[in-house]
C-alpha cells in the first residue's frame, strides 16, 4: 500500500485549522530568530515553528531564499527517511512569495524524548544509536544528487565566513553566535595563526575544497546534527528535527558537524566516535576502505572553516585536536591553499 503524500496545506491558517490552544515558547537551544509555539490539536500536543528569510538570520547566512525545508518535504525526502529516524513533521505551509515567504512547520511535540539542554554527557547507547541513524539515513540516500537547489558545499564551508556574517553583526542586536564568531575569528589568529591563514584562504575560495569533497561518495545531508535537534525514543528510534540545511554532500560532513557541536556531550572520544560510524556504514553494506579517511580529513578541515571561531573561544585541547586534523586535511588540496603548499 502506497504511503500518503507529504501534507502541504494551502496556508498557515489551514495548517493550524484544528488547533484549540496556542502557547508561545522560546526553546533554550533556539537561536535563529524563528518563532515557536506549542499547540493542541484534537487533544494531542504539537509544536509549530514559523520562519522566513526576513526574520531568520540562519536562513540568510546559509543562502536559503526559497524555503529549502519545504523543498525536501515536497520531494518526499523526509517522508521516505529510514525507519530508524523520526522527523516528527506532520505538515507544512508557506505564505507569501520569494524572500518574503514564511514557512510554518507543524510537528508532533516530542519534547520529553529530546536530549535535555546543557553539557551533560549522553549515554553510550544513545550515542551509538544516533550514529547508527546517521548511517541509516546516509545509506538510504547513497549517491543522492541534488536536483532541488539546496545548500551547496561552497555555501556550507562559508556559513560563518567573516564577510558572510558581517551584515548580521551590524544590526542593533546581533544574535549571540554572530557576536561570538566576530570575537572568535581574531582570537583564532592569535592562538593558531597557521590554521587561521588556511581558513581565510578557504573562505576566499572554497571551490577546491568543495570539489575535493565531491570527488568522494556523497549522500543526502540533514546538515545540523546538534543535540538541540536530537532525541531518542524508547523503542530505539532516533529523533532528528530541524532539517534546515539540506543538500547533497559527503556523509562525514554530518559526522564532523556532530563532533564539533556536541564535543562536551560525547561518552567516548572523537576517534572512537568516528570508528563507530564507520562500523555502522560497513554493517549496512557500504565499503569504506577506498574513501573514508580522505573524506574525513576533508570534512574536518571544512568544519573548521565553519566553526574555527568557536574552537578558538574554548579549551586548548579541543582547539589543538581540530587544528591538527585540519592541517592534515589540507594536504588533500595541496597547492590550493597556503598551508597546504610545500
């Protein structure tokens, strides 16, 4: 029996037609400028998120001018995710056109199954379950090519490039991540000058790094495997929310993102985490010998182009791990960037 098509309502009003109560909420991990509310539908709790290019600074720095989340919902990508993953989405609706369009996403309220805010370590079982879910999503869409116009690797590499975030830093009340990034990039130049030089060159010309990544196997990328978007059901399914940065790219980009943003919460070290994902891919029939190490190196240097500023504001051992791995990764694009030249 064929599954029903993803529900796209004609408008926000139609999407929320059955709602009997609204309560505005501000999730502790929400930093984008989107609006959130808890709503009740036929006695069942739901969660509504409303976002648009004009109000959401993350959409602006990621270049999302045409509601990429709606694109993948319409295309059935979320609908056909593997059974290991629960995206929680019930339906979506868009109001307006172009950069003025506003998207409303209606989800089941899974708040009691999401990981709590803070820096507490998650369990090893949950950690391995999340990695298995990442492997399941990647193998489900192995070799997936983007024909929808989603986030490119060049855009991902430049998400937090100084010139890209500059307009957001000039508003009256810049978002906290922007304020920290503005401080963090100069701090990186002080603490790890060679790495800072490398990343500045990558920001100026992300093409060689992006091309090198695309020469390795690709899949569908969710794009934001941070703890604020994650949870676990008692039956072992992983919850994966906020599919805001979708596109085609190397699976290890999502792993590198997970490592960078969740470092304080991992129950095992980064090397063991990397090995666990590799094992999960192998169990699902993906042979990794010919590409895994190179792709990992490339994604780790690319992740520093995104979050080098964040590591510069943190502990020395964390910064040095990423510095060493990024320097190692640069050798695969020899001649393209300063620190990769002989």
